[in-house]
C-alpha cells in the first residue's frame, strides 16, 4: 500500500491546507510505516512553472514548503520527501504519457479552464499539460492511494484513465481499458472527510484560499497567536447568538468545525460541550486557543528549520535518491513497453 501526494510550493499555507492535507500526510506516513509500505510526498516545483512566476522566488517558496512539512511532522527517515525537479524520470514520463492522453480530456479540466482564464500574458502549454505531469508524479511510483482535496477529483480520474489506457495499449492488452498487464498501477484518490472544507472567516460560504480569499478571512499557518486570535474574534457569524451547526449558519458552523477538527471532537460534541457558553465570544476564544495550541509547536520547529537551507537541501537529496530508486525501474519498463530507446 503505497501512499503518494504532492503539494504546490506557492502561496502562504493556511489552516485549510493543514487540516485538509498536511496533517493527513503525517498520519499517512505512520500508516504506511505500520503497513511496511512507503509514503511519498513531493513538493511540485515543476507544476509551479505552469503559470506566471518569479524564478528568484520559486526556490525560496520550495524551501518554505519543505520546512513546513518537516515542522508538521514529516520525517525524511520515515517517508520519502522530495522536490519534483530533482527527479528527471517524472518529466520524461510526462512526455511518454501524452501518447495515451486525449487532448479533449485535457480541454475539459475545470482547473485548466479556471487558471487559463486568469492568465494575463500567456496560457502556457505547461498549464494544459499540468494534469499529465500530475499523473506522471503518481504513476512513476506505482502508488496505490493519493490523498488530495476534493478539487483534485477530475485530475485523479484522468490519471486513472491514463494508466488504464497505457496498460491496454502497451501492456499487451487488446486496447480496451482494463485489458493488458498492469505496467502502471491504477491509483485511487482518497478524499478528506472531517473538516475537508475550512471556510473563509470573512466569507464563510467560500473556501479558505490562498488565491481568492482576504487576509483577514484566512488563518495562515505562520500567523502569530495575536493575529490568529484577532482574526477569529472578527470572524463573521450572525446575530442570533445560538451555537448550532447548519446550512443557515455558515459562519458559526465553520468555527464549530474548526474547533472540532483541532480538538479531535465531532462538531456535535463541540456544540454539546459549549451548551453553557455565553455565546459566540466563548466559541471564538475556544477556537483561537485550540488553533494556537495546534500551530505553536509547528511554528517553533519551522523557525528552527527554515534558516538552514543547506540542511533542507541535504534532506531533499536523500529524498531524491530514494525517489529515483523507485521511479528509475518503472521508467525502464515504460520505455521498454513503448519501444522507446534501446532494447532493455
Ligand atoms: N495538483 C495538486 C494540487 O494542486 C498538487 C499535485 C501535484 C499532486 N502532483 C500531485 C497531488 C500528485 C497529488 C499527487 O493540489
């Protein structure tokens, strides 16, 4: 059972990133270890080049992201943590997979439509091929399970189709999906259940987001305790002062779910435990305390790790060597199956 996920090195990571992804990486690392399998995590610097970006910043943001993952509990001795650009097998596989990827499927990707509409200067071919690069990330490692956010469902379906089509075409099948040898493993997406959606504190009908949210509505993982408390105190609620969850109370529901996720309770338990509360003030204070308690230790470790870029590079070199040891043989089989390069 091999777990694989990728994370963008762009933007300031926020609480939604932590509750929806990063903390599941840490439990994934533990599950994989217990099962005698691997958990593989990739900081996707190549994906970051598909939209306008500053080359001087990309490496720094990559270090930020790696330091954050380490601070949150990923351990290079217990998982494989690597930088996408360090493993040339991945872009090579991207090209090879384009042979079994339908142009029409790429054209239908929601994320491509959204992101291409946002570009001012250039809609790059890289942005169009983004899902193929993502498929190559996972397929190069024959991963079984891919924990990702809900917004990645379409990309996961596409990578499954690509693997099926590859096996049918190049695995000695008759061309119909499902036939042929499993040269490439068909992975499964794993989607978060609890607190899958942390909403913007100022606009609770919208997801907390790096790109579209407001600073006041977003709890950044590196915000200090004062800032977190202030943002939560100013969170939009409603006027009836009744602590209850429901679609008619998006702001209160978001706070209750946040408090539940950070204190390992269900939202219903939180509501029950707050039965004697004096209203939203108590809910906000409790949520702020829980978020600060959860992020404090991560922030301390981050501060220790981030300034030592040589140490980060050393950790990444270890990850790259482990990653290439897996992806290299897979690529050799793919090339052989496709008739590319010399006979194996
Ligand atoms: N596209 C993913 C996102 O935006 C990031 C990603 C890149 C990824 N490669 C991946 C996720 C491979 C899972 C597996 O969240």
